[in-house]
């Protein structure tokens, strides 16, 4: 399954015509703006001359990493030294053309750089100004550096993963807070753009990773604290086994929430007597006695193969699936039926694999607009759009203010 990227001149998608200046680095900000770029926005990633740290972190080919590629596709790249007056001037000119500016420096840093909200709004009154932080602007943690595990620890996410046998909290082995913050930021930006369309006014969006994760966890992970005076400090699900079951030749998952699904589960597993077991009569009974229920289920599933049980569970309408390895995900028939994963030719990294944007628009199709940019790949192009002459661009390169890819120089 292959396709070629749209390298072209006109972005497609519902956000076509919106320009976003992306001053973010690492994951939360870049993934947010990447989602908007996939949806057609002209996202210009502004980097220091040594580039986003993620350019050098992880699996790499020809000087560009898989994480950078997967967090910065569909964008154009501008490398400029914002510690110089010339660099500051170039960014100010760029901001005058923008609809949105996004930054994720620690609180106070963007003001010291000379691009606080008052300055930027003076350049473009109706701009959407977005500040992503770890902990917020105030409080005892506001000054601290932050990475995803810190938020997992502080938000309660690690506690929710506590091992029922040892009592040891656990991290999730993927950066949930970073990526959830990205999705939240992308949604908030589009909401602010809709508001501006109606009112003509821009606004400042402030988003903390900590706030994102506490809100994200609340419906069930923190649900025991919703009813004041009836708090449940340890959710029973936290102390019971998970929904991974070992079979004779692998692992599957299967879950039965409703009475109908539970009836199907009991039928598929050949234990109709469980339907009359007082521990499992109602949804609440089955939740209260989850450890016993899952233990019994696991003992039965261990007696035959994954394929055998999945066929029986599906026939009885029980939600179930194999537990796939990451390699198996790529070739799974449902993934292929969804036309989800494509291969592309990246000019620096060579042949790469990426998922298409998850949301599909029938009237304004989104898609990967262009490859993730090399450091300074579009610097000359962007400044030319702002009215800089070739001679002026060459002079900025010579002064070490502007970074360009080698083939752009001169």
C-alpha cells in the first residue's frame, strides 16, 4: 500500500488559508500544529539555528529522526536566530501575516524573548495566541522543566496503573500527556478560530499539560471523587487484573459490560452457570467482583488457541480482539481496510511510513501536505514571501541570522 505526498503549492483541507506560526519544540506543541497542518493550515515551524531537540533524538536516517518526521510533517521550516535584531524583525513581519501563534516555552521565557502577548497582539490584533506549559503560569511547579513522566506522576495517571500485587505505581510506556495535550490544543485552536470568525476577536489560549491530564482522567480514572462525601479512593478496577488473557498460542482481549454481552461471554466460554452466580448477576456485581470474574475467564481462555476463542466470542457478540505486536498492527486486515498506513519518499530520510490523518472530511479532504522539513528548508522561500530580496536573504545567511539547507544558500 503506497501513495505519494502532496508536495504542492496549495494545501487542501478544512483549514486551508489559515497560517500558524509554530514556535514549539519537542512533542505537545509540534503534534498539535502537525494535526492542523494535515488539515490544510500553512504551519511554519520556526526553529533556532541548531534546530528542535527532537531532530536528534531517536532512530535517525541522514540526520532526521522518526519522531521529528512524525511530529512535524505537513509544515514549512524556518531557521532563524531570534537573539539577533534581524531575526526578531523577520519573525515580527511573519507574525503580521499569521492567524495563530503557538509557543511552549516555560512561563516567562517568551516575554523575555520579546514576543509576549502584548507585543504580538500589537503586530496582529486578532491573532490567536497559544501558550502550552507543563504546570500553568503560577504555583510551586510553574518554574520547573517538564517531561511526560512528570505529568504521569503528578496527574494520578501512574497511580491508576498501580500493580495490584505489589502496590507499585507504573508509567504508561507511551507519552500520553504530551499527545493528549496536543489533541486538546488542536481542538482549542480550531474553537478559537470559529469564535474569531463570529466575533472578529482573537484571544489567548493557555493550556497546561497537568490540567489536560486531570481533565482527561476524570470520567473514570478519577470518577471515584465525583460524588462529594462518597469518595472511592481506590477504584476496584485499579486493583483487579487487566483485560489481557493468555491463550495457548498468544494473547487476546475480551470484555463484557452489558447483560447481553455477559450472556454471550458465558455461552462462548461454555459456562452458562455463571449467569446464575450471585457474584455476576448485574453490571455492578460484575464490577465489584471483577478479580474473580476475570480470573475465571482467564482460566478458560488458557485452554485453547486465540483463533478458536475469537471466533466463538465474535459469534456471541462479545467485544474481542487479538493483542497484536506493533509489526502485526501494520499488516492487520482492519488497518488495511481503513487505508490507514501509507509509504512515502522523504527527500532526507528516504522511504518512510506514516498513518494518514485519522479524521476524514468528505468535502475538504485532509492529508499529509508535505514532508517534515529539513532545518531551514523553507527559510528563503518564507522570507521572499515577506518581501525580502535575494540579496537581503543572502546577507542574513552570511551574518548567521538565517539558517538554510545547503542547496538554498546563495
